[in-house]
């Protein structure tokens, strides 16, 4: 069980545009050789932004946060180093000389490695009136009480039958009421 706790995140430099291929190739070798205990995860940090047009349609745009870099969570052994270093498209590990340096826990948290959606732009703010675009409140108008970009949710209050009803919806399920 010691190996599992010793896994750390390392940064691998790749040829430009090879990030996805490198990640797929490492994952394929790990699966074929059953090395999940030493090479646990491969990530390409991306930022996904969602934009909502005036008609309420949302569009996602994805961009790499660090072009030419892939993050690998692994136990550093001769075998794991060799597999990653000799993957086609890899130019090397990030670190002085040929010695890979693991990321600190603080760096990993700052990168948001385990969080896929890291950014969203919304066209409304707390206090704005919004129209609900789907679900049981479809077509109703509510007032924004809070926005949580980490969870991609918005809390609104809808007035129904003389009572206020709270609802938590996805940020993509509401659009600002145009004045």
C-alpha cells in the first residue's frame, strides 16, 4: 500500500499539439501492462467557458491552460520514468537536468487538476431577474440570490401562487431578463 500514497503529480513537456496523443498513449500502456498502481492519472489542464447568447443557447469552448504540457500522477520508479519519458511526443519531464520534480500539494490545488470546469462566464449577477430555460420552472422568472461558479449552479427565488420558492439550477438553465 506504500506505493499508492507515494504517487505525486509530475509535469511532462510534449511537442506542441501532442498533448492529447501523449495522454492517450500513456493511458494505453498503463492499461495494457496493468500499471495503474504506479501511473495513476494523466491530465491535460483545460479551461471550459460557457457562453450564453441572447436566445439562451449555450456554447462551450475548451482551451488548454498549459499548451505543450501534460500532468501525470505517478510513483516515480525506473519503470514509470522510462514509460513516460519514452512515449512518442514527450520531450522530457519538467525539472533541473533530467531529474523530475513533483508538484507540491499547493501547486496541484492551484492548478485545479481534479476539476474539469474551471471557468464560466455568466451574463447575470446576484439581484438580477432571470428566466428559467428548462425543468419544472421553465418559463418562470426568478431573482438570483447566489451564484456558485465552482459547482456551476445558481440559486434563485421564484414567486409562485403568492409564495416564494427557492430553486438551485445549473447556470445554463437561466438567462438574464432583458430590460
